[in-house]
C-alpha cells in the first residue's frame, strides 16, 4: 500500500500568505515603517546579538533577512525555521507548508479564481473525478472586520448585519467586502467579494470576485451563480417580487422596506433562475423587473421576460440611461412599488 502524502505548491502558496499575519501568529510585535518591519530576530536558531534590532522583513514582498545571524529567505523559509525544522529537508518543508496552507489559505480556497489543484492528495493512482455544484460549505470565514465603505454608501449597521457583510483583509478576498452566498434553503455555499476602492478595478481585479473551482480527493467543487438567486432564502411564496441585477440593489431596496427582492448577480438571467423566480411568486402574483438603465440591464430584463412571462405577470420599471436602483431614495422607491412597507 502506498502512503499518501499531502503536498502544496510553494510557488502558489507564497503569494496567498500575508507576511504580517504570519509574523503575528508567532507572537512577533510588529514595528512597521511603510511595508518594512524592523525588530529583534525571532528565530530560535539566531546566534547573533540578542538585543540588536537586526531582523528586517519586507511585508509586501514576503522576504526577510537577519543581519545578525545572516539567515534570510521568503515567508515559507521563515516559518520553517520558526518551527525548528530544516529548510533543506523536503519532508520538513512539506509539513510546514501544509500547516501554513491549512491555517491561512484553506478557509479561503473557494473564494477566488486560483488554481483548482492548489493542494490535494498526491495519489499514485489516478482517481475518477466527479463534479459537485454549489455544495454547502463546512466552514465560515473568521476574523472579518468592519469597514467604512458600506456606511459611506448609506447602508445602515442593521442592514450590514442583516446580510452578514464584513471586510476581508486576507486570503483570496483580500481588500474586499465578503458577501455570504446562500442557496434557497439558507445553506452557505460560498462568498463573493466586492472591492472597496473603485479606482482599483481592472480586468485583473474585477469589481466582484466569485468562488472558483477547487479539487479535493478526486472531486471538483464548482460554484455556479446561474443556479442561484441572491436573497431567495429570505423569501417565502410572495405576491410581489422585485428582481434586480446586483447585491447592492438588494441591500438598498431591503433597507427601504422592499424586502421581497432578489438579484441575478449579473446582467443576465438564466433559465434556471427564471424557474426560481416563478417558484417564489404566487400564481396570481407579480414580478417587478428593476434592472439598471443600460444595455446590460435591458438584456437582463429581456431574459427575465423570456423565462418568466409565460408563467407570471410582469411589470418592468425602466430606468433612464445611466441610472441604477441605488440612485433612488426610499421615498421614490416606495412610489415605484405600491406594495412596499410604508
């Protein structure tokens, strides 16, 4: 019988680690100037002066050096030495890398677009691969923080708490608002992340990041937003249901008292989402389309008509070009929706 060993791709691991966080995990009190930390050498093997601030670490680049004992390396090398292991011993390197992965990366591995085979069992025999879609998670993100971004956009603390919104400062959702994603029964199936700095949005750093693929023990886990409606778990069988495109529109309308609202999480509505919309609304109820006032919003509205109109009555509140649901104040929103709580 072949003994199975865990392996971690060090090159892929290093960019996902927060050096500041790793240093703090070893009880090191940081003294930071810009992205540089200076202090006493914490290494157990340090053989230089004990009371000299000879240790320097570049937190952004993930490298360090002690000018007293002469040791230096990257973030993984540092952890290996802190664990009193040998960086030239492959088994020691593997064990420490796995520990770093389990502690700092694994809780976030479903959150980004990273390689699906980042960490897996190294089997000698090829396993059959199965695909599981939108599987409930067996963990929740920890160590999330408050951030002024949502308050600055006008969302109340009650709304932020209601939707479980927090700021993520590490992992693949670093510097993003973490948005819990739940299926229709309320089970957590992933997290989306929204940037807090609009100026940072690029093709490589999109406004929203959704869970990517991950592989464990021959099974590929995927997230498909086209099979879900955001906020559907909070709605029973409704007489009136508002359908918007994005997360912020759901929060904004809910805060204004329009609580029966769901989002397609993008500028399209799949056939499966159309079926879910139909199931959320009573046969004699109404579906209110409230998509953005742009070409993408028009296409999304047309998709909803295609899949839902044969089964439910539809009203489309068309916005002027460039306008979004979040541009409407609560008074104007309640004028648009006569069923809203007043």
